[in-house]
C-alpha cells in the first residue's frame, strides 16, 4: 500500500548566529568583508555608500539589508561623511530529512543577495541593538534568549524580503524625480508624494535629494518657482498675485515672503529696479558683470596695476580704488553697489558710507570660485539663464582643451613665474587651481614642494637655474615699486637663458591682469593662451 510522503513539521535549515559587530567607516576608507564558511547579514544604520558583492556596485542607505553568502567578498565604499552598519555572521545548519531525495528542503531560504529595503526599520534596529547588547552572555539561558532574538530577526528579514522588490538605483530614481520637478514645478507636491512615486521613505528621499542638489525638496521647488517668477516680473505686465499663482504659490503673502527671503527685495521692488537698465557698480567683478550682459557704470582701476584691459571697457570711466573716499561713487548715480566679501572686509567703512546713497550688498561666496560668485550675482540681478549658459559653454571649452592636453602633454610639467621689481615669485595662488585642477597640467615637483608662503617670499636665481619644467608661463607684475620697467629687466639676468624651458623656447609671457584674476572671461582667455602655445 502506498502512503503519501509527508514533509517533516520542522524546517530542514536552521540559522545559528556566530557573531555580531557594529562598524563605522568614514569617507576616506573602504573595507572588504568576507567569511569563508559563514553567511553575513549586513544592516545599514546610518549614512550612504556603494556596496559591491561581486555583481556590480549598488547604492545603499539607512534601512537597507543585504545577505552575503559564504566565500563571497563584499566591498563597501562610503559616499560622503561616514556609514554605520551591523554585520552578523551566521551558519546555515541543514537537518537530514526522512526523504533524502527531496532537495527542496536542503538549501538556504536566502536564494540571492539583495540589498533591499526594510520597512519599518525601527524594529530591525531594536532587535540588532538587543542582540549586540546580549552577545557576550555566559549564562546558557540568556544565550538561548539571544538566539531567539536572532531567529526573530531572521524571520523579520525574510518577511521583508518576501514583500519588497530588490533595491532600485536610488540615485537614478531621485535624479528622475528632480528632472520631473524642473518641468512641473508649478504642481502642488509634498515630500511624501514625491517619495512614494519612487518607492522610498520620505526621510530616505530627502536625504538623497539633498546630497544631489544641496537643497531640501520643497526648498528646491520654491527656488525654481522664484526663478520663474523673476523672469515673469521682468518680461510681463502680469499682476503679482497672477504670477504667484502661475508659478505654484496659492498664497500671495507666502509668495512675497519667500521671494523677499530669496532675492532680498519684494517682488514689486525687484520689478521696478530691474525692468529698466540697472546701473551697477561692482569693483573688480566687472568680468562677471560683462558675462551677464551688464556694462558697469564705472570700473575698477589701480594707479600701478591699471585696469582690467582684457574686458575692453574703453568708454567706461575708471575709479581709483586707492583713493580715500568711496563716496565719490555717488557721482555715477548707481542703483546698486555689489562688493566681494574680501573687498568689503578691506574697505568696510567705505562701503558702509555707500549705503547712504545706493543699495549696497555683499557677495559672500568664495572669490576664488568664479562660478559660485557668478551664480550669486546672476540670481541677484535676474540673469540666472545667462549665467548658466556661460558656465556650460566654459565647461565644454575646458573639457575640449583638457582632452587635447591629455593626449599631447600628459606627462609634461609647468611652472608659473611672477616677476616683481625686487623678487621672483612662483605663483600658486592665482594659477595653480586653473592649470592643475581645471586643465590637468602637472605642476613641476620642485615648485610643488614650495609652501604658499615660500612662493610669495620669492625664489633665487640659483633655484630657478635648476628648474627643469617642460614649460614656463610668466607675467610681469605691474606694481612698479622702483623705476618703470624694473620688472622686465629681471629677464636680462644671465641665469634666465640657462633655464631649460627658456633655452628650448618654451617660456611664454601671458597678460598679468588676465592671469591674476578669477572670472569667466579671464578663465576663457587663459584656455586660449595655453592652447595657443602648447598645442
């Protein structure tokens, strides 16, 4: 008589915990984990990283779980700051069944490696913390209780895995959401709905969104709305409440508050000040004004250095920045005076007096990064689109130049010399970031060894004589502390022609004011200079 084969009432696989660790990795480290004969359960408790288990890297954040099988290595690379996670090692114990031919009871329930989301993650954290807290118990009963906790964790993880799909590319999902917002910023949205659309938790969505944009989702949307409102204020005669509704603000009062906080002016004031040609003074930022299509009413000038000749502002009057009073700027009837932070700190009393006759504002962004300054200036002047077009064009030009140089000059080195009347400076302050970081040209090791202070103090002719850089760029400082022409006479020194680059006709003079300046136009001209002599 045949009888039905009844499977055993107990599982053929049990899970026994071997150990647990809580690990922190900072952004400068990465780590490889492997366990020869054991499984690993990895639970991310904080931060963001890339995880590779041999099937390609995937992004992981708080709330993600991954199972790593025996003899499998896992690499974790933090994106920013640090990442924290638990690692539990455990054995899979198979129990013989009465029907040895029935293979479906003989393998681990974990058929693949994840990672996947665990929602809600708070229960998982509670179990992990309890397991770690009791992992060193010596009492047999207490150890059994901890084993039960581990089994409960496995049950919870398995339940999560059954109900949730594998983890998508989180960054790509949020990038898609950002693109959608740019095209549909006037729609009414919440963080909850945005997160739900890409199958994420609100906190997880907000965290990745801020890493990608530097802003919160709603702050990002409001900025898009404000930028469009600025455009409409300058190009239409629509009423303010109509513009507010059009860009997505249902409440005119809230729109006015957001606009004033972002721009520094109420919408009506912004329209009045910018609809006609605005009269702007921004000393030593004329490069950026011209980039935005604005001609300053007066331009920066220095008795020794001259002015920014490369801008071609021939018909714009000059203002001597060494004179004692800036109040004479009132003669040019400016609507707006904008100063760099460093300029304001040096002439704070002067700019405070300017506030009596014109709206005077300070640009607080880093002067050395002209892109940041340009964007800040553009936002204030309602020229955001012009700024982004200029930056995009520059980046395309820079990429093309870098590719040309990488093909032909990849292993060659440069040095940049600034001749003064009484010393010779190896410039790093104004040229290193552009030549080394932007264009990818290698600064000569001998120059690299100099600190910024040593570079400013100057080098000797004996030091220069042994400089075997492939190329030298040089400028003559226009500050004539002695007699006129003293800087140019420096290269009459007999050691000048003994320098290898000079001897090989690979030393090139470039314009002082162009290269000692940060700006879109100056940087574009620098690229032209480099390509002209090196390619």
